[in-house]
């Protein structure tokens, strides 16, 4: 079974402070991990995928297989980063082409001016 | 940038009524999904659809639910007889044949069952 855990429901930081949103996963195979962001009542938007090792809007995330973690980090938080952040894992389902996403419960990031 | 379009954005229905949620996936995508998010809870997988058939479904997706791709562009989720606990945000998603690029989600339909 695949599981994603985001231990913090809410994270408040001051503008300019570093941000780390935690994500731990459980999966028996080799996972594909993603971070999605949801701004106030808007659609889920792909922020990062671990396979591409990219940096989007200053955010980075490194897959640590030893600790089964995929924490999201940003060195200096901006007010516009305030949103809901979801960590998600994709594993192979039983059907062809499934690759369903399993989401964590999400962390609400609030950046205080 | 291509988008997944969902209609309506908000649907209110009476308990026991049938409801159809509509989605237009990105045109060259091959895999389609429905997820739901009950208020205050996490996003949950409902069903995946590929090659005109269901490829995977969760425990939530019982006999009251069905999906269809009737005309090659729309992808619909039907709930046959709605219950109060079906009230949630329903997200449609699609992806290309390269799953590592992630999924593109629609803006969701908020279903309220009264």
C-alpha cells in the first residue's frame, strides 16, 4: 500500500524566513513524487516532480530514499507563497496506465508579512 | 498552456437525484482520472480511465458511480443516486503517456447534496 504523510496541518512563517514543508512516504517499489500547490480555492497545480530535479518559484525538493522523505524547501518565503501544499506519490496500479496519485492531507502555508 | 476544463463549477442537488459532472481533458492526453476532496480532508483517488475503459478504481467508487467518455472529448462522472456524504469537491485530471510529467487537474466541481 502507498501512503503519504504530511505531519503539519498548518505552517506559519515570516516573510523572508526559510520554509520547509515535510513529506514522508511509504511505498514498496520505486516511487515517483510530486508537490502540488492549491491557491485559495483554485485548481491543483503541479509545483515540482522529483524526477526532473527542478526549482520552481524558488522551491526545491530532494528525494531521500533512506528516510523516505520528499521535503519541500524554500530559502526565503514570500507572501504569495501562502497556499495549500500537497505532497503526492505515484505508483503503478493494477490496471494498465493507472499510476494513480496518492495525496497527503496537505499543509497550509501562511506567510506573515 | 492547455487546461482541463470542468463544468459546472458548483452543483447543488437533492439527495437521491442523479448528477453528472463534466470534464474536458487536454486533447492529446490518454489517461483520465477523477479525484474527490471532502471539505477539510485530503484529495482521494476515485477512478482512472484509459483506452475507453476503467483501469483502476478505489473502494469509494461503488455501483453508484460510473464514468464515460461519450464523444472523444468529454469525460463524465455520474453519481446515480446522490447521498449527503457525496458532498465534496470533484477534480478531473488527465495526463499524457509519460506519467513523470505529472497530471493536469481541472479547477473542480463543488457538489453539494441537500
